[in-house]
C-alpha cells in the first residue's frame, strides 16, 4: 500500500490494485504448485505404482484418480489464502472469490469420485465371477447419486442456502425426477434382478425375438444391454426389457458343451411296407445294423414258428418293416457319430402322422456348440440320411412341384394320343 501511494492513487484504488496483485500472485503460485505436482509428485507416484506387484493401483492410475485428486491441493490452498491475500475491507470480493473456488471444488470432487468409481469397476471386472454378476449398472447408479449431490451443493453455494433447506424442497420434485430418470430407475431394478438371479451375464448368447436380437452380450449398463448379433450388427436393448419380456439364454449350451438337434424327416406313408427276404438279405450287408437284422429276423422267425403263424400273408404274425429298420439304422448311425453326445438324450421317434406324411424326429445333442460347427454337424447328418433313405425303399414326402404337374400332363397327353 505504501508503495502505491507514491503514484498518487486514491485509497480505494490502492486497495483494488493491491487485491489484484495479491490474487494474481496467489493464482501464479497455485499454477506453479500444480506444475510441481504434475511434473514431480505424479511422476514419483507413477514409478512406485509401476513397480508394485498388485494390479489394482494400475487401474487407479489409468483412470487418472491420482492426477485429478492432486489437483485439489492448489484449489484448497487458494481457498485458504484468499482471506489473507485480499484486504479485509473488501469483504464482498473475498466472498465472491471463495464462492467461485467452492463451486470449482465441488465440481472437481465429483470428478475425482467418478474416477474412483470407474477404477473400482475396472478392478472388479478382473475377477472371474464378474461376468456372472456385473456391477456396472450399480456403479452408474452411484455416479448419478454423486453428481446429484454435487448439483445440490452447487446450487446451495450459488443461492447461499443450506443443503438441508434444498433437501427439504427436493421432496416436491420427486415426481419430476422419477419422470426424468425413469429409464435409469427401471434399469437399476432390472440390473439388480439380473445380477442376483443370474439371468444374464457378459458373454452369454441370448435370443430376443421381439427385438430381433440374436447374439452375444458384450455390455451390461444401467440403461441398456448391448448384444452383438451373429451378422456383426449391434442391438441395444433397454435393461428392463430383459425382465419384462421373455428371452432365450443359451448359456446352458455353452456350460454343458452340448447343443440340441431337434429336426425331422417326413416319410411318404405309402412307401412303408413289410420287409421281403430280399430286402433283409440286403440289410444284413449294412455294417451298423447287420447284427440287429440277424437277431431280429431270428427272433421273429422263432416266434412265428412257435405260434404256428400262417406266413403266406405278411400281415400275419410278426414282421420287420422297412421303416422300423430305417429308424434303427438312424439310431445306430447317431450313436456311432463322433460329434454326437451319447451320454445325453438320444431319441429317434415318430411324430403324429398328418396329411403331409409321417415325421421321424431326431432328438440328440451335438458336442459342437458354435454356430458354424454345429450347423456343419447337423447338415452332415441329414445329408447322409437323405441319401440313405432309398436303400430302405422309403420315400420322402414333398408337395408336388411344377415339374411334377408338367410330367403328369405329358403322361396324360400320351395316353390320349
């Protein structure tokens, strides 16, 4: 102040100039301290962390927790020294400067806490059980609460009102907040249910027909679940959709290492017949069922002889059929297939006959669960069966095609001629 008097400045102007000088010096000091922290302190901290054997501190370093936390020190220093740097006569300026610094501290504290939460989530995801119980939705909920609390403190500082005063009036805004954060609240509820019930986890293969989602879960957040479909497109589903809507989770297939094959062939019922001696001789040459045919034929012959059955008509007594023999062949073929799980259910059965033929259903489990390999196994099986069916003098049913009608028309034309 004495130095400024020689310039002939008034007392009020001297106070203003001195305040500006002290505030500027304080800010420069804070900047220098910040530079020291970043250039020296943070470098030392980073070197110490890199040398430790644990990995959790690396996550804090990657999320810049230390970088952001150490920046609070210059801010706090400015806040504490402002009353000493500024003339007390100008109390309004002190209050304004401290209010600005407090606002900055509130925002920066929320940023630091947010970084800590992200680092904790990264650490949690390193554990094996994290895929079954992801906490990203919970972390996001806490983030919302942190920023909401920061906003309340921010407003209380601006309005110069106590936090309890604002919280008392917050009750009247509940309905509005519920509308604004409707998806977040629904997502939080859904996330808790999915986590505790283990209905879905990262890496699961799910199918949601109503939303055309069919693929692997790659991300679970508070508001949505991200699914990478098999065509590499991405489907984003609201989290609560997987609680309110039925969906199919294929994790049982992945865990057991088996995927079900449930398909059928449709036999033309007019091609079903009793086996003739010539047919049986031919079937005895098929490696997979030759023992079955010999044993079955001997058993039936013995039965018919004991019962004195008139064998002139095939309908009398017991007889083998081409369809039954084919069904046994399919069963033996599947049991000997290297990609079929024989320790799980293996059934070859007839379904209800219809006007479109007699379905023979294969109900088995493949040891290949991946889409490409599974479809290859399934295709190979049906390729073989479709090619083998004529050996048993059976025919597959299919609706007449245009070529069938053309062939029929040609036969009729020849007949008329």
